[in-house]
C-alpha cells in the first residue's frame, strides 16, 4: 500500500518502475509499441485523413516511460512507419513533407526529454540512497531479541522523498538492565534529523553506563540544551527546537514492572490478554524545555507490566492523523478490538502492522507528520 502511494502520489521512480515490471523485467516498452500499432491499424482501416501523423505521439509516450535508447528506437520506428504509410501504402493522399518533419522533430525532442528525465531519476535515486544510509545510521537496525526484548517498529517519513525525519527510537542493553527510548523532534528537515542523532548518541552511551534511569533522563535533557545552544550560536532558526520522548527501563530484578520517564509525549499503551490500558504516568516537559522548571528532576514512574503485556508507543504521525472529516485516529480503540477478537494480535510485529495500516487507512495515505510505531515486550522462555 505504501509503495503504491509513493509511486502514484510522490513520483518515486523506483516504485514506478516496479509497477511497470512483470517478473522483474520492464514492460514499459509495450505502451508506446501498442500505441504505434494502433495508429498504423487505424490508418489502414479508416478513411480519416492523416491519421498516420499521430505517430508523433509515440516517441513522446516512450520518453515518459522508457530509457533513452528505447525512446530513440521508437522515434526511428515511428518515422519508418510514417514513411511507409505515406509512400508505400498510397491508398490515401500523401501527408507531405511538413508532417514528415513534424514526426522527425517530435522524435528528436522526445529523445532529449528522455535523457533529461533519466538523468533526474538517477539523481533522485542517488539522493534516496543517501537518505536511506542516513536513516540506517540514525535508526540503526535492531537484532532480534536485542536486550532480552521482542520488538518491532515501523517508521514512515511524511516526506517520502526525504525518507528520514525527526522521529527516533532505540533499545540499549547494559549492566543495569535494558533501556528503551522513543521520541519525536519538533519540526522537520535536516535540523530535526541532526537533533535526533544527537539524542540517540547520548542515550546509547548513558543507558549503558548509568545505573539509574533518572541519570539517563538527566543526560538527555542536558544534551538537548547543549544542542539548542550550539544551533543558536550558529544563528540557525532551529535554535528553539525541542523533543517529546518516552524513556523505559526494563530491570532484570523487576519482571512484573518497568520504570518510565515521559517528556511531554503520548503515554505508552500496555496490551495484553485483558485488553489495552494506558500506563499511569504523567508527562513532564519536553526535552530542551527543562529550563522552564529549573531544579525539577525528571520523574521516574515505576508501573506494573505483566510478562505477557506488550508496550506500544507511537509518535504524532499516529495520534494526529485525521480523516476527511477532521477526526483524529484513535489507535488504542483499534488495537483493543483486535486483541479482544484475537489475543495473539498483541505480538509486537502484529501490533505495529495493525497500527500502521490503520493510520494509513484513516488519513488515506496522506501523512501530516513523521510516523513511528514501536512495540516491545519481554522475551519469554
């Protein structure tokens, strides 16, 4: 579904090429070929004058779908068919030199247009590869069972051409337990990506070394304030950027509970056989705004979490998705119905697919913000 939306709505050349392929082989050439055959047959069977002049359309269609070589071949083929129809078939009046020149110039222009298009697509694909590399650097792949957790995540950038944004998540195991972080940097663009990378770098180091989750939370706040000061010193307009986040601590000595710190973010949902419940935590100020309440450390909440419960965390792309009537998407209600009807739906992989599909369905594929769905639960023996 997402691939189709990108191909149709955002002109992703790779996705479009896949739509014009059969068995891994491109069939884009079939469209101009069928058009040329149709024009030739119409000219042979119809009494209308100068139908064969429509062959000028063939290389133009090829320029939009095929490569430069194929477009040039169709330009030559269209010219040959025109000359044959105009001189050999001779059952109608000749269309004359002006139309011959028109077909020739149309083919030439089509070849030039195809060259420009192919060059632009190659540049777009190159930029996409760079964006994918950046995304893998910021949102690193997580091994199965990392940190003793079963996990799954879906990330959809609102700007599908950029393919990366300000949402971030990670899991970091260490000697003091496994810590989980999900967040959403305010704003979009490379500044948001840079901020997300800075926070993740600090999280990966602090979550491994710090014995207390409160210390990890403090390190994240300090890092955000330092990053804000840095961007402000550069005179950049994103010097007032902040981030909402959820920090979770899984401790091996607490199999039925987790520690949580919420920075102005949507509280996680706990999903299990009994349905869906929101963790009873109160969100503090977003990261970067701690100076508004100096001397107030982040509150660490210890909340019950059953061994068979999954934590589901989402960013604004889910909670602020709207339908045609402007109504927000209530993902918790969808999840609750699904889990009550089919308890295995509480598995992380199934949960993230459920919320992703529900979000795209609700907003008709028009994401207004970067969207992350992240689910984790303890591995069971």
